[in-house]
C-alpha cells in the first residue's frame, strides 16, 4: 500500500509540475491544477492513516495480525498459554493470531523474536518479557512503527500501550504467604525462590509474600537472600537441596517461578521431609499432581496462562479497533471481566489455589 501511494504522489507531482511549466491559462489547466492538489491531499491523508495503523491492516478493519511472544516456547506454562491464543484465533478466523517464542528463556533471543515480528509488519505484539528493562528499546521501536504493544507480567514496562496483569502482585504474594503460613503453623524459617532477579512479577510476588509475613506472622523468619532458579526445574531442585543442607531447621519454601515450589517439593520428598518442610508457590496442575498427592508440595497457586494469552489478544483487538479501554473493561473471561486501571496497568483478579483435593479439576 505504501509503495502504491508513493507512486501516486510522484505522478501527481509530475502532472502539477508539467502544468506549471507550460504556463497555460486555459480553464482546463486551472481545473487540472485543482484536481492535482486535491489528489495530492487525499494521497497524503491516506498515507498518514496507513502509517498510523502500522502492520498489514488498517486500523479498525478487523483483519489484524497479532503475535504473542512468551518468555520461551517450551515451558509448560507457555505451552498452555498457546492454547488460549489458538482459541482466540479459532473464534476470530478473519485475523491471523499466533504465538512465537525463543527456544529458551533468554532476553537476547526474545528480543530477536520481537525484531523479526516487527520486520514482518504485525499489527500487534503481546509480550511476556523475560527482562522488561532489556525489552524497552525494541518495544519502543515497535510502537514507533505503529504496532500496538500489550505486555503481561511487566507492570514496570514503559513502552507499551497497556500492561495486563491477572491480579495485584502484593495481594497474590500475600495469598502465597497465607498458604505457606497455614502449612507451617505460622512459625519457623522460610526462604524465597525466584526465577530471575530482573523478572518483575516474580520479585513483586516475593515482596508481597515477605510483607505479609512481616505484618501477620511474627513467628516466621525469612532467611538468606532470594534463591535464583533461572526458571528451570532442575536448577530449582538442586538449589532447594543446597538450602536443605545449609539450613537443616528450615520449614518452608516460597516459589514464584512455576518451577520453584515443584523443585523444592522434589528435594523435600527425596530427603524424607514431607510433613516437616513445606513448599508453596506458582505451579501447573497436572505436571505437579504427584507432588501434590504425596504432600511434597503443600499447595500451588496460579492463574490460567491460557486465559492470559486469550485476554492479551482480546485487549490488543480492542486497541486496534479504537475502542475505549479503562477501568471496568471486560475481556470476556472470568477474572478479566472487570479490570482496574492504574496508569497504563490493567489488573484483574484471576488467581486460584491447587491442592491434592482439587488438582483434578484443572486438566492442564
């Protein structure tokens, strides 16, 4: 479209120049100049509109290309997210909606995926950044080219139209702590695990958990620095084994990556400490069913990543359509049906608790 417009402008300008150079004063020359001026203005307006819309679709036409970029493409969490993205595509056959992530959790690889999608001319990017700070420049580039940007788990992100969160992180962290405190009887030493020190959501959840403990559970004690697990199941397991060896009197693990509490649970089970040491935190249902059933993991908390993927795509569509977005926005999913707005951060209320009693209710 942009190339066609450029050609049109060249033709219009050439006609106008020829008329001016001929010095003609016939009525037809005056009409030709007027027509040329009108055509030039129309072409300029259309070119501006096309540039503002960005991507391959004009704003509001509904034929959008929406790409979801998770932290990686193999983590079961994001495999589940892709199911929600596929559902949105199925419900909107006029669009092209897909998920594409890096092969592993790596900020540089994720940035390259985004660069490639910008070059393809997508209309919207829905990104779950591994490192929000590192992602700022490339998302600014996307927005400068008229691409709508929605992020998730990145409330500090500046270069986005909106950041969409499943819940308030302080509340979710407190929710995790309440679950751990119940298992520990409200007393004893515990430690926090996070996937990365640069991951917004993991550290905000940990902050919320620690704040709740300090406020409501004075007989519990946080020990040591946060354990970094690199969003990796084996790393979480090995780090938990080290913690059990270093602190034989520890009673609890808080995990904010979906691999943390399960990894700690494996270490607890292997050490024969079920019922004496407790692990709670974010995790997937069916991949961790055995750990819940055995008691190695006391409870898992989560939000459905499929719903998050679907909700991001729906939000991107609203923005592309030019529809109003704000407090009270309904994205058509439980937990995302009455969003709150703080700055550019939209927040829902979509978290749940998994135990051995209800894990079979969640078949993913």
